[in-house]
C-alpha cells in the first residue's frame, strides 16, 4: 500500500481531530485543550514525548529502525482572536476565537504523518522530530521551542526541516506551491507617537497640533517606500491603527499610529529598521514637534534552501499529479516563525491550497478572515507528503541537488 493510500485510510480520523480542534480554538503560547487532544491522538505510539516548560508545546521523536540522520516536521496549533463567520457546522464554540489560518489542519496533518511513519518505523534510516508548536501568530512559539531544545531533542544535528501551510485562497484546493529562497516576508512593527502641545481648535497657532504632522508622516512613509526601494526587492508598510484627540474643537497633545512592515530580504529589513524611525523623527522636527518611533523586529524572512526545495517539489510530484504541484514565481506577503527553524536547519516550507471543492478560490476569503473556510479533503495530502519527505530525506532517495 502506498503512503497516499494509507493516508486516505486515515482521512476520517484526521477529519474528526481537525474539527474537534476547530471547535475549541486557543490563542498564544498556552493551548492546554489543544495539547490534550494532540497527546490523546498520539497515545500508544512509540514516540519519545517532551512537553514545553514555558508553552504548551508537544515534541515527539520517532526512532527509526536503522541508523541514520534526523528530520524535523512542524505543525503550528494556535488560533486567532477572530469571531468566526464561516457558517461551517463545526464552527468555533469559543466567542471571539477562530482557527482562521488553518493551524487546526496543520496539527491534524502532522498527527497523520506521525501515524504513517510509525507504520514505517523499521525501515526509517534515522529519527523524525514532530514539532507541535503553539504561538505562531505573533508570539514566536518557534523561537521559544528552539530555546527549549527542539532542534537538539533527537540527540544529533538535524539534516532537514519541513512544514506545510494551508491557504483558503491564492491557489486551487489540493495544489502544493513553493519556491526556492524567500517564501514568506519578514514581519516587523512600527509604533509612532507624535508629541505636540494641545490647545483650542479655534486657535491652532497657539498650539502645536500633532494630527497633521502624523498624517503627513503616514503619507511620507508611502512616498519613501515607493521611491527608495527596488521594485524587485520591495517593502510594504500599512498603517492599521491611528488614534488622536477626543472631540472636534480640542487639539490633543499627541497623535499615535501603528504600522505593519513587510520585506523580502535581510538587507531591506535592515534599511527599514534604520530608515523609518529616522524619517518619522525628521518630519516631526521640521514642524517643531517631537516624535517617538519604536521599530520592533518580529519574524525574519522565511528562506527555503534551494536543494531542499527541489527535493520537496520532486517528492510532491511523485506522490501526486504534476499539475497539482506548482513552483511559485514570487513569495507570499504572510510571515512565519518557521523562519527561525530554517535559519538553523536547511529545509523548506510549502503552501497547500485548501479552498473548498468547486469554490472560486481566487476570490475566496483569505486566511485570517472570519469567513475563511479550509477544506478537510487536503488532510491526507498533508500527512502523506510530510511523511514521505521525512522518509525519503532520511534515506536520501530521490533527492534533487541543484
């Protein structure tokens, strides 16, 4: 029986687990109910399990029957503070929380990969580390797990690391897509407070109004981004929060805004970290005001190793129809803390379309939308590909080296 056929046999079990996770989404680094469900799904399997100390992670190691290397497979588990409006019958039962990014599928798919590889245990040339990770959505759960030793838990250096991420739009359901090099952008945050001097709205000359200065700054940022960065190594800055004042005839002391900052190379990320605060402070100074600008680096660029990307694409094409495996011409604007794993271990992240069958995937609600829907039918594909990547990489069979 092929790995895909065996994965298809596991599909009903994986669907039940995924829907159970979907009904009870949890946020951040502490996911006690999610951890319980993962442990229950792994119960009885010959795995060495370690639980996180400062987060509710689950690390499971499968020791192969033959000597060899070690490969890591990762699945993130946390949800988002989003009120679900998908209309699915297994929708979130927790108000204000939703698996709007498909991490429930990632978790169930990784459980499936573990089940498949346990079946092949005696044939494995080495060990497989299953990384069930909380806190991907802005909490750097990957970094926390790295600090707690997930990359050393096998007792030897990891040869490769792989992860899958589902998408509710962007690609058709059931289609894998990836690329060599940058696969997801870096993600940073800019927080600005423009400080002026409050006064009466009828007499602006006696005050120092921070609002027009903050507005000018927002516009100037977009101009700078458009003129100072190469279109082939771009940056995206979006101001998503702007607050100032209490009523129409009062000039406030301060105006504040926050922006998300995305970039696609280390060099551009460094330029943004230096240049944006300088621009903000300079504009305020030109108007006789002061500005505080805090630039916080969140996640670096997620960069796929060229050899591991070629190997992953070749493996996916062996398992599935060639038209279901695409090589992307460009990165995605999302960001990922799997980037921290790939900074230390060669590997690859792939995206998998999970739009419902027959849906208009190009116009479907995107990840993080309260109306996002992810189709269960891709679960067996996740499990099969992750398992096959680990087994082939340990035996080095079929690996493409560029």
